[in-house]
């Protein structure tokens, strides 16, 4: 947890609680004193030390790689093992001396050494193999090291390697087959989602924003790929896939909003991603109607297309309203960007005439003003404040 950020939030909460009579003013300093704020120089020193350790480790890896051909096999294996064990031991030492950031950086370094060793050891033993196998081992190794060393950066690295694992396995044939089809199911399609779920659980346990963000991105990539494999061969596979994306991200945004309202960790993050990716999916679905005006072999009437644009505008306004009510600028931004896209595409449908543009903007303005007026009537107390 970021102590400085927590302290600032606590100060604001205390001022509000004191003003409402929930906490006595003479208890304010005692409560704040109990929260020891990390010294800025300590934070800077730890950050520089962590960056230096990682850069030093990468320099060593680069040096070893550049002189790889001139080393014996035993020397190569010994250097890699020594680097891995050394980084792991130093991370334990740093944690014992209450240097958590340095410890996390050293675990990350160990994960990077392990990942580099996966490829280099393959050369040592002359093992043939696909890139996906190397990414798989790197993902598992980083995850195990990250869990053992309580290092969010190492777990985040495992998610990055996992994405490369699933992506690289898409174009590779299955064992005993010469067919390389992205729609075929592979171990990464089943195992990588389990890694994502494990990482998401760790992000909650550690309250790590880094792991939380990467877990959501990885889930979006992996889940989207799996959905496409399920429906990609159907006649309207792309549109059905986008509709499912809209549904999934809408549910994610709804759950994130509930978590945010309850003050739970990760709620705002999930809320924002749900809004952005949900509205992007709506935009992509609308574009498919412009590119291909048929559905199941039948021509889509222009009135149906215009109605869909109207629904898109309405959804954009709804996202703006929700984001403003919850004071989530990220969500408001998703609604505004979506509204601009919806209006622009509608103007394109209408031939970009100035008269039509004026009418569309007027209608959009009236809808927005109507929402504002309705909210004002439903919340008269807000005007008094």
C-alpha cells in the first residue's frame, strides 16, 4: 500500500468526519501519528537502488549473451544458476532488512534471469522447440518466483509472458499435426486463464494496482481469443463476438462500480476498463454495420442502422452521467469519446450535410439537457448545497 497516498486520503476523511461530528478534533493528530509516512528520501533511495539492481542484472545478462559462444556448457549453466540463486538470496536479505521495494526488484531480476536462462539453456542442450514453449516456462517461472518472493512486479511479468505464450501458440500446429490453425485449442487457452485468475487473487491480497491492471488486460486478451474460437466460424461470428464483448465488459463495469461504491480495492479500475472496452466494443459493432449492410443474408434497413446509432448515443450519455455521479473522470472520458464517435458516424450515415449535422447536434444537446433536468428534479438537495 502507498503510505503517502493513504495518509492524504485519511487526512481528507478525518476532516470530513470531524465536521460531521463522527470524530473529535483532538483525536486527529493521534490518529495521523499512528500512520508512519515513509520518508521521501527513503522512497527515492529504494527506487534508485531497485532500478540499479535491475539494470546491473540486465547488463550481466547482456554480457553473458554476447560471450555465450566462447563459454563451455558447464560454465554457462553455472553462471545462470549462480545468478538466479544470488538474486533470490539477496531478495530474502533485503526483505529481512525491511527493504520491500528492493526485495521485489531482486525477485523481478531473478525472474528475468530465469526467462533468459530458458532460451539460453535450450541452446546449451541443443533442444528444439517452439517459442511458445519458452514463453510458457518463463510465465510459470516468473509466477512461482513472484509468489514465493511476494513480488508484484514478478507476477506482472508472468502475465506478460503468458500473453506472449497464448499469442505465439495460435499459429503453431498441435503435436503430431501439420495444421496450424488459430482456431484450434491449445494448452495455453486453458492454463493461461488459470494464471490470470491466480494473479487477480494476488492483486487483491497485495492490493497491487500493477498486477490488477495487467490481470484485466490479460483477461480481456485471453477471453476475447477464446470467445472468437468458439464462434469464429459462424456466419456472423465477428458481430456475435462483439456483442459478447459488450455484454462481458458491461458486466465487468457494473461489478466494478459496485466494488467502488463499497470502497473495495480494484473497483475503480474495473469500472473504468468496463466503460472503455464496453464502449469500444459498441463502436466496433457499429462500424461492422457500416462496412457490411447485410445480416444473415438480408439487407439491414437504414432505419435499423439509425436506431442502432441512437442507442449508441444513449449509452454514451448514460456512461457520462454515471461517471459524473461517481466522480470518475476515466469513465466520463469513455462516454465523451464514445459520444463523439457515435455522432460522427451518424453524420457520415446522413451524408455529412450541415443541416443534418445541426439537427443531430441539437437532438444530442436536448437529450443531454433532458437528463440533466431530470437528475436535478430527482436530487433537489444537491441544489441546496
